[in-house]
């Protein structure tokens, strides 16, 4: 009889399935490959190469009828980021050409992939790091973002090299 009672008690103690967090790991890219990146601004397509120094983007001279005083372009990729856990994006820029600049843009995407908010970091005009605290602009939640590395500058030509990019806690 005691075995029967033990069986009834243990069968009612069945464990509920454990929910594994779907939160993504911190984002990191060592810029060793061009593959995950695609061109962001089709008006000006940069020459993109993965070098030992990082992901290099070069914009040549603009066409003679170019209507603007400067040029810009970049590359993009989509990431998922848990801003509550890793709300800072840091990019190490190892090279910025004369008359050039580098900055990050992040577009918050809704479930259908539509941009609902665009955030832009400060620009660098020389090598250094861009540190972007997303917690100042976004609630602590899981987001799908279009992450963009931007290069821009003089119409005669512009270049920037991104050595690495990662997310981290604030």
C-alpha cells in the first residue's frame, strides 16, 4: 500500500518544463569577413574588404554631377539585442581617412521588419572607439536592430576601417 501511495504522490509532482531563455548572447564581430554585411546606401556603394586591420570601407570620388557637398555610405546587418543585459554597443575604428568620418546607426525594427526608430552615434574623425549607450534611448527589452557601420566625408574620397564591434553591459 505504501508503494501505491508513493506512486500517486510522485506522479502529481511531475516537473513543469523549464523555459530556456530566448535572449541572445552578447553580439560580437571581429570584422574578419564581409559575408554577414550588405551595402546600406545604394547611391554610393563602398568598396568593402576584410583586412587584418578590420572591415575597410572606401568610397571613391563622386561623379562630376554629384549634387551634394559630401558623400556617405555603409554596410548593415540585422541583429537581436537584449538591451537590458547588453545595452552598450562599442565599435573600434582603427582608421579614418583624411576628410572622412565614421559612425554607427541603429534602426529599431518592428515584427514586420519596418523601421520604427533610428539612433545615431557621435562621429569619429580619427581612429578611436564609438561607445553607444542604448539604455538612454530604448526601454530594457529584446530588440531586432539593423546595425549600420557608416563611412562618409569628402567628395574626393572617404574611408574608414572598423576593427571590431560588440555589445556589452552598460
